[in-house]
């Protein structure tokens, strides 16, 4: 194929997985699916199919973008390890983007703080609150839905895969303070990962494929947003 610059995006943060092929951050092909079993058997074939459809080869990929969590422990590791190994094998840059940032991005700039949610097992929720400029104020694990509700003081837009599950509770408890983006999953668009990844790439904000770790969260530890 006659391509200039192409990038491959991989997101396996949750049961929903996505791959995308982009050129300078603009998606050429994308694919999302719900993984019933294991991302490890599906991601590479999906990426291969995407490349074939676009008449593109792995040799034409000159950057890898991956979602780095938070999310499911074993799910996350699949996308990251594929991204890392491809980046190392081809000696191309790797950019990791926060999963909650991917969830929040489409809703930024609407004049409301955005709270992106991903379920973390049991009643735990992974959450990040973004201001209007898209800067994450904080990324943390909330031990209960109760904790999430009690920390909401002002009108907030709730989005992300985890928002749908607790939409009723948010509306009931928070009333007019909660605006819920009730998109059915998959809520994360690989096009968003591609765009964010490319922005970081242009800013030379890349990651070391050897040392990059997924963002796992346990307990109520608060992570300073990784920039």
C-alpha cells in the first residue's frame, strides 16, 4: 500500500476490546468487540484483519498506541504486551493513554466536569474527574458506589463503561447533579485513543516499552495523574 504514516491502536482495558489503524491520528479502520473469553487469542488476529482490509502491512506501522488502564488485570496486560512487543520488535515509538481519559474525551468542553467510570469488580469503581480543559484532577479507586455519590458536590457529567451499570442509582441519589451519558458499551472509541496517542506522539511524550506498566489500582490509593 501507498501510505505515509500509520499508527496501530490497541485497547483491552475491559471485556470490550478495540483495535484501530490511523494515519496521523485520524482513523482509517477500527474494530470493537466484546471478548467473551480471552483477549489474548483475539487481539492479534483482529489487528491483522484490520491491516489486511486497509491493504497495509506491519512494516508501515510507525507508532503504537495502547490503553494503559485502569481496568481488568489480565485483560489490560494483553493489549499492553502486544503493543510493547510490536514497538520493540519494530523499534517504533509507543504511547500509552489512560483508559479513563479515552472514556472522558468525547464529553469534555461541554461546560461540566466529567467523571469517567470503569467498574473494578465487586462494588469498586475506578474513576477520574476531568475539568473543562481535559486535565484529570485525580484518578482513584472508590471502594463503593456510596463513596462516589457522597463526593459529588456539583453538577457532573458521568460517562464510561461503569456509568451505565449505576445510572439508576446516580439519578436517584444525585437528581439534577448527575448528567449520565448512557451510551451502551462499547463506550470507548478506538478513534479517541488514536487521536490522543497521536497528540502525545507529536509532543514526544512517549513511553519506554521495557518499563511501561499498566495502571492497576487496589484500595483507595489516589494516583497523581500521569502526564
